[in-house]
């Protein structure tokens, strides 16, 4: 019964919100805690963090969180929305389109003048789709730098690779072509769409430490403005490639990698690193990309439209929580 109700709520949300939700929802008064004048922040019904002005919530931000710090409820919400998007007739085609964006742009999106903004756009596209199912969902991030020596652990309740319905499941099975055989994305219950060649989600963990720890990341985030190119290359090549490589399977197959749910969490962290660096000041925010005269591949957006997380196309505002 509960399940059934949840599904109806979902469908209603989907119909109501299918025409872009961000403007509509911004002025909805908070349903929790109220909205008090004087710089206090409040949350709207989509759990966006807003400012309170004249008793109304405005300037609302989507809050992206560390997966391992989210409540079980929040983690399930993300996973359920992700799975529903990939199988439900209402969303499947858009899921397919979004995944295909990455497939088509795989080489171009890796170029230095485009990598960071392109993936920022891609994350918002994906997030918009999931928010049509449940507007409280944002793309979580996975901070591997804090768990370099046991990044593959799945036994902890909070672990990304937990096999419960609040985790992404564990390593693939060597006896089963590296298909994932536990968790919500188990091969019997979840398969890639035909456009991605069908088949199962694969992982082939390289159980060695990730080479870049908190101090390493800290040093990179401390690079000066003049070192932007060094910063960008460290993110795009060094940090971006390592988790793809140690997770293996679908994550190292650039044709289908966007079908791996962990790809989103990894890229969310990559985006967070850029966001952290940009937070150091307007010069940092505006380093390099505003002058790139290209559009993002497979989109009508210019690169410069995706550099300010407080002012993204579609009135989207994103912040990352520690
Ligand atoms: C990161 O570096 C800053 C100085 O740039 C320092 O204050 C901070 O403690 C460092 N954090 C970690 C976790 O190393
Ligand atoms: C980013 O967007 C916010 C919100 O529109 C604006 O206040 C801020 O000045 C922008 N920052 C830069 C560096 O453009
Ligand atoms: Cu990637």
C-alpha cells in the first residue's frame, strides 16, 4: 500500500513538475520551520536552501551532499529516482537522451577548454531529470580523497558500495563477466538500455589505494590564479581518471560510462573541486572559461554560461555542502 501511494505521488510530481520546476517552486513558503526575516535561511518543499525575504523564500540553491553523510532516506531517494528514470516510460526516453549526450561528446568533452563546464552542464541535465521524479533529489558527490586506503569498502552502513537499498552495490563478479551481483543495480533487476548496448552494470575494482589524498587535493585547491592550467589539468586528468580506473568495468568504457550511477557521483565531486577553487574569489570564478568562444558539444549553451554555480541557465543555483 505504501509503495503504491509513493508511486502515485511520484507520478503526480512528474506531471506537475514536467515543465521546469525551478521558477515555480522558488516562492513556495517553507513548510518546515517557517521563514523568518533577517538573513536566516530556510528550506523550501524541494529542500532547496533559500534566503528569507519578506516572509518568502527566495534565492534558492540545490544542495549537493557527500553521499556518505546523507541520511539513509536521502540516499534511497536518489537511488530510487535514478532507477525509475531509467525504466519508467515517462522518463526513459529522456534518460536515454541524457546518457547519449555523453556517448556522443565523449572525446570533445575531454578537451581542456570544455571539460569542466561540459560536465557541469551534464550534471544539471541529469539532475533536472531526476527532480521531475522527486524535486528533493540532487546529485550526491563521492569524496574518494577521504578514503583512499579503503575506498572499495562496502560493509559500513554509510559506504557508497553498500549492498543495501541505500548503497550502489559492490564489486562485479569475476565469474560473471564483472557484472554487479548485489545492491539496487544487480544484474537481474537493472540493465542498460539498448542504446547503450544493453547488458549489466560492470565493476572490476583495483583494490589498491587511490593515489591522491586530502592533502594532495588541498594543495591543488591552493594553487594560485596564475596556475589555472595546472589546476585544470590536475582535475581533468589526475583526479578524474584515477577513480574511473580503479572502479573499472563500465567506468572505463567511455561508450557506456554515463550509464554507471557512480559516474555521476564521481563527476559531482570533480565539479565540487572546481566550485571550491572558484569560491576563492571572482577572479577565480572567471578564470579562463569566459573567453572560450565555443558552445558545449551537443547543446545550445556557450561555455561561459556554465561557470557561475550561483547563476546557471534555467535559474539553477547549486551549492556543495561539506
Ligand atoms: C589545507 O590547507 C590549508 C592552508 O592552505 C590549511 O589551513 C588546512 O588545514 C589544510 N587542510 C588539510 C585537511 O590538510
Ligand atoms: C555569480 O552569480 C551571482 C548570482 O547572480 C552574482 O551575484 C555574482 O556576482 C556572480 N559572480 C560572478 C563572478 O559573475
Ligand atoms: Cu568521467
